[in-house]
């Protein structure tokens, strides 16, 4: 996928240097805070002691250059999803309200509770935000065998699919594993629509990209994930769908290319 130097989204919230522990303070803020604390009758040393551990543990320097490239990538993909869904919603007589994409490292607090990176990228319907630790892209290629940048793009587009479900109130039925699978497959389908429309409107999709997305969809199928983690497969506990189902749902959205290809309008 061609993404370098392209337009990014304004809806990225970068919390990577904070590790989900709240707001880290810089030196200047710390001194001013200590002065205010002093004026209010407190011992400024206490204030500094309370706040430096957060400030010093995670400096912005801990965010590497490689991660900055990935941030740009995520921002461009997010902008592409906004272009596609604004248009698709308009065509259906609706208004698309784009979600924020929160980048975090290690752990994060959301309106759906605290989470660490091990849970993978997720969408929180309560605050309508997508949460992503960029190191998941490494895991995708290294541990799950899903190569290529478009694999990462698919993951973002899938989470945006959950946001669309929230906007259209399709997510009410997440009661049991079976309906949960249907929602996950629909999110894959919506990711396919995004790929179709992006390819149709911009000269950015390269040979092999769609295969990368299909590879990623298959790599994160429950059967494949369960085989890797426990060595056997328990279909009743599937919540996302099998590799085969996930890849074919993406393909369905990709060939149909419209919101209505995945959602009964
Ligand atoms: Zn999902």
C-alpha cells in the first residue's frame, strides 16, 4: 500500500508515552504544579515525589522512529476509512461520525475498562474509540505470519467496522458466541468494503495488498489462534469465526464494495 507522505487523520490520540497511567508531566508543568501546591499550603517535595515517577518512567524518547512510521501509517489508513465511510453513509442518507484512534503502549484505560496490549486492538463502544498498540503489527507478522503493511490496514479497518456497527446500532445482539461471531464477520466484511472503495478511488493499493488482508483475516481466525495457543480447536468458544469464514467475509465486502454488501439497509 502506498501511504508515505499521504494525508493523515486528525482523529489520532497518541497516548504512547504515558503507558495508560494518566497524564505524565513535563519538567515545567511539574515546577508550576509544585508552586501551586506550595501556595495551597502543601509541601512541594510531596507534589514532585507524587508526580515524577510517572513523568520519568515514560519519556517521549521511548517512542522509536520505527513507531513513528507506524503512527503515520495508522493515521493514513484511518483517513482512508473516513473518506470511504463518509461517502458510504452519505449515499445511504446518513452521517458518518468518525471515531478517535487511541495509540497506546503496554496498557490503556478506556470507558470499557483497563486493557493491556495482550488483548490486541479493540473497539470500545462506550467511548466510541479504537485502541491500538502499534507493536501489534510486529506480532501480526512475526507471530501470526500475516505479512505486509496491508495486514495492519485490515486490522484498523476491521475495528472501524465495529464503530459502524455501533453507529447503526447493529451491535445490540452481542449476547452469545454465535451472534458475536456474526458481528465479527460483519466487521471483516466492512473492512472489505473499505478496501474496495479505497482501491476504486485512490491509486494506493498495490499488487498483493488484498492477499495480505486475506492472509491477516485468516491469521486472526479463532481456529488458527486457538491452535497456536492450545494446540487444539474448540468451536463452541469461537467468538470471531474461523480463518476460512473471516477471509470469505472480507472477500464478500471487497467484491460487493458497498455498505449494503454487509449490512441490510
Ligand atoms: Zn472484532
